[in-house]
């Protein structure tokens, strides 16, 4: 199962959990599996089947360049990154 790191900003949906292990062959399946564990999480991360503009994902340390079609291996590390504002 892939290990997913969840940002603190989503703690209300995860009951404070910061990591989860889920199955999926690509990022879309991983997000869907996460929503099965933490209902409502998919709606925060995706809109109309696309990644929200304020969210990014990495898979094994690299930005998920193929979006939701990015392959995920059973031993992958997936990280959800909220965008950072500043000025």
C-alpha cells in the first residue's frame, strides 16, 4: 500500500491523522481510496475530476506531472501539498 502524508490543514477531515496507507495504481485511485477512509477528503482535493488549484501532489519526491494519472506503486510515498501564499 502507498503511504500518503496529509497536511495539517486537512486534520478536521482526518480526525488528526497525518498519514494513511491506501491502495491505488494511480493518483486518482489513491485519492478515491483516501476518501473511503476519510469521507469528504476527495471533495477538498478535487473539483470536477481535476486537482484543485490550491493543491499539489508528489509521488516518491517528484511533482505528480501526469496529474491524477500519475502512477503509484505499492511502496510509493505520496504527499499532499497545500499551496503557500505570501508576499
